C-alpha cells in the first residue's frame, strides 16, 4: 500500500487524559499510509516535546510536527534542543511548528503576548543555533540573551512551520516560514484566500511561493461514527474554537458576526466552565448544534466516507498542498482514507517529502 505524503492527522486530537494513546495512533497512522502526524499542546497532559519524542519512537517513516507550540513558554535554547534532538532522532522527519497562542492565557500565566516581531526574531535565533553559530549579546523582540550556543559543528536543516489564520499573519508566514498550517473550519473560499496570502507574502520576500508547503486542516467526521462522537468532534470542536477566538475565525471566514453574538449570548455558552469538546454532555452538544448556522458546520468533511473523500480532494482544488484530517483518530479515519485512495489522482503528489515542513523536492 502506497503512502499518502499529502495527508496527515493530529495525534491525540482535542482533549486527552491518556497521552499514551499516541503510541498506538502513530503506529495506526503509519499502517494506513498517512504521511505526517501533527501534535498540538495543552497545559495538562499534552506537552508537545514529550509527545514528539513518543511519536518518533512509535513510527519509523511518518513525518512529525508540533502544531503548535509557543516560543514564549520555553527558553530558546531549550526549544532549539528539542528540535535538534527530534531532527536527529527521526532522521530529518521533524518540523518545528510555532503558533501565537491565546493572549488571555498568556496574561494569566504572566507571559508576554506573542507578536510577529518576536516570532521572526525567535526563528532567526533558532536557525543560527542550528547552523552552529553562537548567538552573542542578542537584544531583540524575542528577548535579551548574553550567549546562546548548541554545537559549533551543527549544520542542522530543520524546517519551521507557522500556524496562521488572519491575513497579515498568513502573509508573514509566507515571508518567514518553510511551511504553514491553517485552521480548522475554513471554508473553501477562505482556504483559497489564505493560500494566496501565503504565496503573496513569500513572493514579496523574494522567495519562491511554491517553496512554502501549505497544509489545510479539515475536520473529518464521517457518518460511520456514532452520534455522540460526531457531535463532540464537529459541534463541540467548533464551539470550543468559538469560545477561544471566535472573532478571528468569523472574520477569516467572512461569517456574520451577529451569529457569533447570538451564540455567545446563549445561557449555556455564557460562562461555561471549560472547553465544550472536553466537558459538554450529549444534550449540551445537541443544544450547541442548534445555535450554530448550518453553513459554519459545512466547512468540514461529513457524510459518507466517499463524501468526505471528495471534500478532501476539494482542499487541493482550493490550493492546499497537503491536508491534515482533524478531529478523529487514525482508526476512525480509515474508511475515509480507503475512499480517498479510490478517488486519488494517479499523479500530482510525487516528490512530497516525508518532512511536513518541506515542499516538493526541487523547490527552492
């Protein structure tokens, strides 16, 4: 069975209290031929660095990326070391994925909010360290560091990926990153605009726009799952995103802000004590489903496995280079992947590297 380097999945998608499940998920993803596994981070039982090491131990050929961790929660030398360790442990299959995170969370943690200037400065520090350079007397947006060094013999070629949603961040990502991971619940029109913004940012920086690998993220929740699972992975997940940064997602999709205001004003939503995808009961999820405009949920792959496979193919038509199938475990994705294999074009994905942060071989 051929591998599918253009497809990936999230390990431990959403809330998880059993991180060891990742070991089985990575093995199952490889067995299905998925090209990459992406690892998000929550500050309870999902440390991205630990999960990345576990993924490296559980697989032998799958690409691995954090998607994402935040540069401000670790000292830069620690993050550089995570990346170089993973790079060598996986034989070059690791990409360091960074994101901006949540301002309110950083406020209560006593951390500085993340800015583009910090990210650009931080990425520059990473790349210098990975080239074996010493960073001496650095004073920039990412911080002040008298002396940083890993190993003067290093010539590590580690791609950096950015998670991006808004137009300015997308253009920024095209300017500085090797790969970009978009957000779940983008409509096809939003996806096309996002890809254009990334390519425009790359071109403005004098880079080959095709050298930036763009991953769309598609919630894949087929009818083969039971009702509660579908509600939690589709409605619960979107509702959780709307809790955290609904304004940004609504603005990116050009949805009606009045619908978001009505959602937020609901008695269940207002003051809910946690993430809907982790805590909501089936009845609460059914209530949330009634609050969300149907077209918002259509920005996902639903229905039969064949219908889901067609939604995956539509992501490529909208400009994505690769697709992360989000919200389900590899076992749950298996029927969709089978249907996708049957509909997959005979060519079009040659040369896609196993490293999710690298574009096609030969791209600059």
